[in-house]
């Protein structure tokens, strides 16, 4: 998403400090690969560490400055026909 290594991403999250920000590289790898259940606090930590929105986490970054939800809405309309 932000072109950071997993190690750099975890370091940013750990720098936030406080309870719940003790994410490890292995935890992040498991989340990214879908091998583990993801908890809301982990998503919050990732969002704060990367300074991004929840939409960017779940949908990816915008394309040419346009939010991806616009493309998803168009795709849903096409599938209804």
C-alpha cells in the first residue's frame, strides 16, 4: 500500500506505543496471508501506523485520484443485469 517493508510497517506501528501496538512482523505476515483471524484493534493499529484510511486498507489506494468505491459500484450494477 505505502511501499513499506513489513519490518518498516511494524516499526511504525510499535512507535505509536500504548496497549495493543505490540504487533510483530509474524503477526502482520499472518494477517496479509489470511492465515489468522484479524481483530479490529489490529486493523486500527495498521491504519494509524500507515496513516491511511480504512477504505485504503480494504479497497486499496485510489486510482488516478478517484476513489475505488466508484468502480465497485459500477461493477455491482453490471452484475445485477
